[in-house]
RNA sequence: GCCCAGGUAGCUCAGUCGGUAGAGCAGGGGACUGAAAAUCCCCGUGUCAGCAGUUCGAUUCUGUUCCUGGGCA
C-alpha cells in the first residue's frame, strides 16, 4: 500500500508568530520550511510581507519564498506544483517538510487539490470583466442563473469575481463550475497532515499588528515601495495591491496623507487577520495552540511521526 | 467660588415638540475550488452620567449631585 507523505502544517493569522514557531519545530525535527503565503513569494517585497530575514533563514531553510517577480502571474495551481516539488525534494533528503503560512486557499489547495488541471483563461476572464464594466455585475449573475443555477445560488450577485470565474469555467470546459465542484469536493487527502493553528487573544494580536506596521516603517518600508516603482512595477499590479503596498502607493501618489495611510494599513491588516481566523476556524482537525506552546507542539509532532498509517 | 456649554454604542456625534434611540468610524460573524494580503455577504440593547420630582409614561421637562471643557474671579 502507498503511504501518504507526512507533513506538518502551521497556519494562523498574520503577525501571530508562525515563522518563529515553524523554525522551532524545524530545528527540533531536522525539518525545513515551505512557505504558504501568496505575497512572500514575490521578490523585492520583503519588509511589507514580513518575510523571514537572513538570520531566520539560516536557522531553518525556507522554500517557496522570494522566487516570483511582482509582475508575474501566480495562483493556487502553480503553488501546488511548486509545493509538491519542494516537499518531494525535502523527503528525498530525509528532511521533515513544515508548511507554514497564512494563505488559507493555498493550503486547502495543497492538501486537497483543485478541480481541474488547467489555469484560468485570462482572455476569457478579461472579456467578462469588460462586460461587467459595461453591463454591470447583475447582468452577468442573471446569465449565470440561466446557465448554472446551482452556482448562481451560492454566489452573491455582487461577487463579480466569482460570477466571472463561474462563467469562464462554463465557457472553457463546457461544464458548469458547480458540477466540477461537486465531483471534486475537496475529498482527496493528498498528504498525511498534522495541522497546527496558532491563535491568541484578539486584542493582543491587534496590538502586535499595530506595532509591526510601525516597525516596517522604521525599517524603510516606504523606500522599498519606491524601489519597486523605480524598477517599473506599477501600483496596478496584483502584488502591489496587497496590504501595505497599496497604502504606500496611495501615499506616494498623493491620494492619502501619511497618517491616514498608516491608519488604514493597520486597520486593513487587522481585518485581514480576522478573515484568516474565519478561514482557519472552519478547517477540520486543527490543533489550536498559542504561539508559545512549542513544547506541546513538539510532543504532538513526535507522536504524529511515530505512528504509521494502517 | 461664580457663569456658560456639554455628559447618548468602544470613539466622534445626531436625535427624540415626553411614547425607552441612530449615523460615521472602530469592531464582530460568515462565505471562499487556479487573481485569495483578493473578492463578497450579514450584524447596532446602549443603566441616553447619578438621584429625586412632574407625568399614565422621562433619555427628552424641572430640581439637585457628580464629571469634563471653556470663560470670569
């Protein structure tokens, strides 16, 4: 029988201390860390994404970080392929893979796969997007009601992003997205996973977030964003529309006064952390720990590694 | 000490010609199948500062106490 590869997963909201926690386990179990973060993948975006620094990378090697240019397309499907390869490479060197990150969708995709092997059709998406601009989101949703009532029921008319995707899938594959989703159902278990979710009192986390934003500023975050613009990476890029980067763009373009830019950057980071909690809370078999409970985590990892699948 | 203006949601305030109240911001909950740090949905009970009085009924009127800000001494 084929045994699924054992991996450790560490997730939690931004700023809670995933990196530190993961490094601790990596050192304790001869492991290496594979990031699961949709923004830390980008080169030149270091301060604002809170990438692990040189010291931290020395303490434990990190993978899937800092390897994509800010204007290159990336998505969950590509993430799976890279992560699978990284896991296989670690296993071949007898290293324990520790997946650490805050992008819930990437983690879910890695653990359960996605319903189809092809990437979204950019041309079709763009055409639908233009149609939304001229006819409105409601018109697209009305069409979805006709063509895929099942999906239309689950997607809110205002969520143009998902309405467009559903129409694109229908057009490109000839099958409604709802039937793809139904037959896939995230039922596949691609790895044997021990899942840690880090949590702490909300007000405490928010204080840490506010402090971390101030720290980013003192580390030269504004210059980092200026540097990106000088390299030709515009504010319209998806990567540059992320938290912090979009706020600095607005400040540099004169759309926001400094204090307001900082205030909004902190607020939006807090809201992001809240959304991450919502995402991770709904995941099954999550072991919730405080970031300081590394001893307990070690114990659980030991037990996990000593049991074989039967 | 005196005079004036206030004390209403976590914050800034609106309002009730007497029938127990609502905006913005902050915040909370949720969704999520190849753009996910994105995208989208839902959520406002709070001794209307305390006490007493008038009234069928007071957060609203009256008195008084306390607190805050400003002015005069």
